[in-house]
């Protein structure tokens, strides 16, 4: 072992070679990484010591042309001025604000008003708002009664059917 160390141009330290595993016929490692690495026979350990090869670079794709905007699934109500006793609901209506608006109608002294909507999303928002309104009014002994009816309107050149709810406030029976 000492003879091998003397043959090289620079002096080696014990960090360069693992003295316990070196044999007479073994060549000394050349790069600093190889000098620091311990020789192993386990292929999984060799894979961990060797850096992974870089994946091939992807081809740059041409940018796609901008797509046309999809049509709305729930059409908007026509931009007519609503009746003063009418509230319009869409799928983006905030249920808490809708419940407050319906409660405001009651506070103004109105015993009945209409709510118009088109589409399942708008109906969902109205259902949530009525549940909140019901909780508020239950403490005061008032019950909102709702009666549905259908209406037909012309939106963008085609007939669309919507739901109109008549809401009446009645005192709860004891």
C-alpha cells in the first residue's frame, strides 16, 4: 500500500483512500469526487452517489390562438326596469344580502313581493337566502310563505322560462 502511495506525484491522506478496502492491484481514483467516494458493490448505492442524468429538454410549443369565450349557461334577465315590489336573483347573488333585501321589504310594511329568477344556480341562491331569512324571522314569530309560478321572457332572441316566487309574510300560529 505504501508503495502505491509513493508512486503518485502528490502525497495522499487517509481521506483520499479507504485503507481498509484498498488492495495492491487497485488503481487510485482520479477525480476529487472519486477519491472521496468509497467503492461499493451495491448498485443502488452507486446510483445514489452518481448524479441523475438531466432529462431531455422539451420542445417549445407554438402558442395556441385565444379561444372564444363560452356562452353563459344561465342567461341574464332582460335589462328592463324591475317592478318596485320585485327582486331579481342570479346565480352570483349573495344569499346573505338577498335575505337582508327580503327582510327590508318586510320592514317597509310590504306584506307580499315577488322574486324572479332563471336557472338552477339562481334558485339555489334563493333557497339559501330564504333559509337565512326564516331563521331571522322565527324569533319575531313571522313565517315567510312562498308560492312559485312560471314566467316566459325573451332573452337574446329566444324564449326562456323562469320562476317567479310570491313571498308573503304571515304570523306564526302558536
